[in-house]
């Protein structure tokens, strides 16, 4: 595998109309999960990806597996649990400027994951292990599993990529900061958003955030800046990469996952860090113009055409 990622994917329902959820009558059905979004993004760009998780032995779980397998993602390490449900997520698009999200994932099949869920031989085959801060927030067993996965990765020389992906609805800020810092200190590559960086190191500016996080042990830090692009720092190089212009933001959810997929794709293709960050910005820009978390994730030819048509500078 090029990349193995671990986390929960939920069944997603989105009203076909805007406004309060109580008035919605018709919903679209899809899937939501940060780690599987990254997996889909990488698979569409031609990389080999494995997803480790648990789903309920129910129709939602079957639908998730069928979809991911159809995208070319290896799900051989996904377990079905007959007594625990697949988690649910519901979006509430109040209007163009506000979107609320609700999770129904307590006691879900994925929240029952623990260190015994992991297959060391499977993780050892990957070039990168992709983790987010969502998984350790699901349960104590999930937190222990994430730490065990990092231990396995370190043992076998697998690069650990960590997106803090802080979710305030899953845990309190104090506990989140403690756990996320613990994981960040063991990661090789960190991909925080600007607000997550501020949470982790109490710094305000991208440069200070990146340097402080790198001082914790990471060899590379990329701070996501939304429409402004990103700031990166690695051995011997640092700088800003401009974001790509977006005609209209249709759905911002999933942009960070798209960024991670684009960045890892660039690194797998041997691109310099700045060019990998630029690819990440391009994938994120394409995703937010489409409704859904993963629907806008591009195929390689679409991505290359989009990048080639842009006349932007890489650095500023």
C-alpha cells in the first residue's frame, strides 16, 4: 500500500432544501468520514490505499463497503460488527453562509475499535500511515489503537501523517489538546488548520505555529490557511503557497481531507514540498465547488488540467 488510513465512515443524510432541519422532507444519501475521504482522493489519483475500520453488519455498513471497494480502496482489514450500528451524520444547510453538522456515532461499530483491531503486517507494508484527531476522540479504545498504530509504524519505518482535525462536538478542548499534542509529537508530517495550530501551540501566525510544531518532532509541517493557501516548513525550505481561486463555495466540508489527499499524492509522486502543497490546494479548491464531502475529488487528468490552466505563482 502507498497509504493506509484508519477511522470511521458514517452514513450521511443531507436535506435537499436549505433551512431548519425540522422542515426538511427529502434527503440525499451519501457517506462521510475524514479518513475515507482521503482514501478516495488518493485512489482517484492512482495510488494504492487501504482503509482500516469497523462498520455495523447493517445496510449502511454494506453501502459504505460497496462504495469504497468501487473506488478501488482495499477494505480487507474492515470488520463487521453484528451488534453495533454504523454511525450516522446529518448536515443542516441553514443558508449559504452557515452549515451545521450533527453526529450520531456514540457506541457505533467504529467506536469499538481498539489495539486488537490492528494487523501489524498490514500496516508495515504502507509507505504512509494517515491518521486524524477524530479517531482518538471516539473512545478510549480508539485512542489506544491510534497510539498502537503509531508504534507499529515507527517500528517498520512507515511515515506517520497526522491531521489534528479537531471536532468540538466529540470532546472538550482541554482533553483534545492533550491527546492531539501527544500524537503530534510522534508524527513525521503534520497537516493542521490554522485554528488547530493555535489550539496546539498557543501561537497566532502560521510561521510560529509551524516552527513550534516542528520543534515537537515532526520533520514537516503544513499549516492550511483556507482560501489563502498554506504555509509549509521542512528541512531546508519554507514558504507560502497561494490557494486557487474558487468560483463558488458550494460545500466546505471535506476540504481539509482533499488537501491531505493532494499533498500525499504529491509526495508519493516525488514532488518537492512546495509543489505537493500546490497540488493539495488545487484538490481542495475543486472539492469545495461540489456538494458533498468526496464527490468533487478529481481524477488525475482533471486535476492536471485544472492546475495547468492556472497562471498563479506558487510562492509569495
